[in-house]
């Protein structure tokens, strides 16, 4: 019932998607010149996107913002975003800044430009605002990492108590409560920061009622709300379970209720991540969500269990530790197997191809994570060695036998533990008790009791003074240490083994925390598959960015026009027809009027040119829309500026023309 409710809450309104939205195309095309002003701007993405109140910001040729309508989905298609433009747009270049929220909860943004009639004379960059507020982004990422860490500790601690069954689980109550409160606080912070994180505004915007209301209507907000509900149910279940155990005074027996209830709550908690991140969008969504839930739970059982083992090993007795360590070792091995299978599937799903490992940010970050996981497995292997030592049965203990000194015939000695009366020395009046004299170690094979073999009280052959033979376990005064007892700090000393295990587990937990941090960054990175899909969906007629070339000149003539800068724009900088605009600035950076500007293009590698662009004075700038550059390559653009009848200069610059 709980899992069905969580799924219904999170998946309501979900549709097909491809994990992290990428822009597939724009209408008008980026960099295009249209003769008639469009009435709408439409964006097409690789997955369904959510719209914000400020999803579109359009700036005109005068660099002022253009009034637009409300953002909507074009023709009801969730993978599109559209905004209406006012009628009668002026001639010139328009810049469109956009921001949407992808189906996997991550905001994406960008900008493009188009021109009406002809490009604007000036091409100064327009400040479209930051893609995100730095403080909001850092706070949100920190809260996400804390939530992952707290969830792993909470799930791992509960699994350790229920599956490994330590004799004294009281040492784990405080970290379990701390993990619960940390996850609750991190989730509340994420819920508050969600609106400014999506909009790219400062943290102060989180406290508006409209912001919170907008958050709760989206899938990420519903996922966070569901997580809070699962946490409250977890607290109620733990309290009920504690009272139930306190009232149960009968013999302890296996009870399936705690394990079943905890498993249901853990799956519900993992679903709040899986249903709002990469697994909820793209191909094979049901399988991907199942894999993501298994991956998250296995991570928690393993990494959180490590922390629990570290705490338990400081308090529990050696007997209890020898019992629970092998159990956790088997559970950890199963968790690693689940992580390997689900991680391989999720990597394939996110990358799409092997080449994406080295050609995309997602692939390179995945390689870093794999290196971290490899280091983690090496440390885990070292931990398993200590686990095997602790789990190994203790060797049989050999009782120490007091050494009998030779006595004269007829002498008497005090009877041990008696009244000190005389006892004749001679043949033993009865059989020697096996428990006190019979050998329990290697001497048993010789069938002789210690000290009674006529060797003058020596345990080992080859000694005459009671000293221990090399490699034995005796002491210099002839007394024998029990077999299995060792000097403190020796490799087989129980305390040394426990310290070794704690150090190894602590190193494992530290490496695991780093891997978890990399995973947090990875979940916010555009997958390689989505990036490739965006490239495939880009319209064939889309134009590449324009080429802007800064040409400084100095004619040697005094005055404002004697030296300055020509800003040349080549649009679209591809094979075929191109538009060229040139704006001349004087030494005071202001616009100046010069008698002539001439621009030619030459392709030295193919011996093409010079091709005269034929730019003409357009009243404030020089330009043309009919320069035909027939081949791709690195062209040489020569710009000649004449400032008087006799003063002129020519400057050469390289320009890349795309196919």
C-alpha cells in the first residue's frame, strides 16, 4: 500500500523522456535571419520539461527586454516550450534566454539569437542573467549530498541491527537518530530551495508562498514531500517496534514483522530518489527505476553497515564480534554484487556508447567514480582479511602445569589447598587428573603428561634448564603460557585484531564517502546518451554560431579616426552565402565614420581568392548579405580601413568557415 501510494504520487503526470533535457532545436533557428517577424519562439527538447514563470526572456536590438506572453507547451507536447512575441518587431537581432526543468528534476538553461530583416549593426553581448545563483546552487548541492549520506547511514544501521543481530545494539541508536534528523533537515532544505534553484535566483526567494506552491506542483517537489512522509512513518514504526519489544517478556524468537516493515519503508525511501532523477526519464523507465532502487539500497546496506560495524566493534565483546562480523561480510558481498550489476546497467543507459566515456563530461566523471570504486574494493578486500581472523575459532587453551622439583626420598611437601600436613613423595597415590596434566597441544601426540617424562620437569626435548626451545611457547623461567594467549599487540591478539578491523573499516568508510560525493555530482550531469540524442535531433538547417572578429588598426594619423577597432561579424560562417557586417570604432571607442572599408577573403590552402565581400556603407555600419564562400577551411580575411584620401591600413585575420 505504501509503495503504491509513493509511486502514484511521484509518477503522476510523468511521460517518456531521456534523462536530463537537452535542447534539440529552436524555431526560429539559432543564428538565422528571417524576413518576417515570427509570432512565437518554440524550443524542442529531448525529454519532457517543466516551465517556469520566467522560462523565456527576449531582448531586442536595443538590448531592452521584449514583452512576451506566458510560456506554454506547443500543441500540448510536453517536450516543447513556446512563448508568444508581440506584433511588429523591429528589424535587427534578438536574443532569447531560456530556462526549463527537465523530467529528472535538474534545471537547464541557455540562449540563442535570430535576426529579423538583417542582423543588428552592433553585436555587443547582452547580459541575460546568471544560469543559476551560485549560493543557491552550492546550498542545494550540499543538501543533496547530506541527504545521500544520511539515507545510507539510516538504511545501513537498520539493516545491520536486523540482519547481523548484535547482542547490544544500543551503540547504534544515537547514530540512527542523527541520520534520521539529518535526512529530515536536508529534505526540508531541499524543499525550500527547490523554487530558487529552478529559477536561478537567490535563497531569499525560497520564503515566498508562491514559490513553495509552485514547488509542490512539480514532480521533484512531490518526491521531496513523499520523502518527508516516509520519514515520519519510519519514526512511528520505530517507536511502535520499541514499545512492542519492551512489552514482550517471553523467550526471544525470530519475528518477521521488523524486517518486513523496515524493508517496505526502505524501498519507499529509495523510490523518492529514483522517481525524480535520471531513472525516471529515458529508455526502459520501469527497469531503470527498479535498478536505481536496488542500487540505492545496496549502497546504504554496505556503506551504512560499515559505519555500524565500526561503532559496534568498539563496544561489543570478542565473542559477539566473532559472530556478527561473518554475517556482515556475507551481506556486504551480496551488496557489492548488486551494485556491480545495477551500476553496469545504469552506466550503459547513461552513456549510450563506449566513446562517450572519453568524449562527454558524464563519461569522464563516471571513469573517476569507477576509479574510486576500485580503490574502495581494494580497501574492502583488506577488511575481509581482518574479518576472517576475527571469525576464525580460537585455538584450544592448554592449562599451565606447575613444575615439580626433584625431592629426596622420604621428604614431604605441603599439600596444595590442604592443611599443610605432610604428604609422602614417591609414586603418585592415584591417577593424575587429565584436566590438569594431560597435554592439549602438540605434546598429546607423544602420549606423555607434562613434567612426568623423566626430563627433569622440561616440557620440550633439547633443554636442560627449563628454558623454552626455539619456536616454543614457554617462558624463560620454565613456566608455559597457555596456547592461544599472546602478548598484547601480537598479530593474533584479539584486541589487535579488533583494532586492525576498525582501522580498515574506517578507511573503507572514508573512501566510500568520497565515492558518494562523486555520485552526487554525477546525478547532476547531462548523460552522454542525452547529449548524443540532442545532437541527432538538431535540425539539419540549423546554423552554427556567427563568427565575430576584432580587427584593431592604426594608420599613423593623429586624431580619433587615426586608429581604432573594426568589429566584423560573419554570419553564419559556413560554406555558401554569408552576411558580413563591419562596425568601426575610433580611439575613443565611439562609432566613427570613415570613407571606405573593404574586406576580402582568401583560402591559401586551396589557392582560392581573394573574394571581395563588397561591403557598403549602411548608415552607421558597413555590410553585405551576399558573400559566397565555396569551401570550408581556415580563410584569411583582410580588412582595409581608409580614413582619408591618403591614409589607410590593411589588417589580416584568420576566420574558420564550417561545412
